[in-house]
């Protein structure tokens, strides 16, 4: 599972039948604070109507394929959530001290 930001759209004149009607977007991987990790952007199936610049939650591998109606498809990445905010818990008092 990854955090990301939508940085573009992938236009295809032909897609496999299980992807028809689905949008492909270009995703830049980010850290939880929204800063780019510098990794290469990748294409992902958009299942939540993400918009350019929006922060998203992405699954990769088999989880991406089973997120579609037909789990027998070649999807490698799927956008499954829109991120509003990420709140990291503060470390518990004394955590890590020995």
C-alpha cells in the first residue's frame, strides 16, 4: 500500500476488455506528509475518481487486480482511496527507552 499524488493522465485508444470504462492515471509516490519520494511515476487504474494534484492511496500487485469487478485482469496498481489527511500518532511516553 502506498501514498501518492496524481500527476497526469494516461490516454489509451485500446485497453484490455476488463479495463474498458476505467481511467488510467499517472501517480507519483509520496511519503505520508505528501512529499515526493523521487521514485518513478507509474500508471494506476482509478477506482475513486481522483483529480490531478489529489493525494491518493494505492494498492499494487494482486490487490490491485482484485479491486476490479473482474479479478482476472492484468492490473498492477489501483487507486483505492482519496486522502484527506494523515495523522501520525505521537510516540508513547518512554517508548524506546531502556
